[in-house]
C-alpha cells in the first residue's frame, strides 16, 4: 500500500474495521491476521501502516501460513 493508508473503498467495501490510523484492524496472535470479516485477512502495510519492506515480507509469510491453516486445517509452512 506504500506510504499512504489503504484505499478506504477497499476496506469499506469488505466492511473491515479500521484502527485509529485508518489501517485494517487485525491481530497477529496465533490464528491471526484475521479481520472482523470472516475469510478476510490483512498483513503488511494494510495492517501496520507504512513500514520497512522486511516487515511487510515477514507479515506476508506469516499471514500466508495462517490462511493455509484456515483453509487446510493445518499448515507445514514455517512461522
């Protein structure tokens, strides 16, 4: 999403809750990266806002694992 907040029409279109800074609200706990909307996950700049690319990459990998576990019931992807 770069240097600006996520496109509001995207989050509003899905009905995703936003935090105080206008980013998608999603926890990073185990089973995390889920938003308040069933089957909608958020990570990287959309969740934490402007940040280093390494954080976005890390969150992308962790979110991919959580999505895999959600869809398959478990995941062999590294955390």
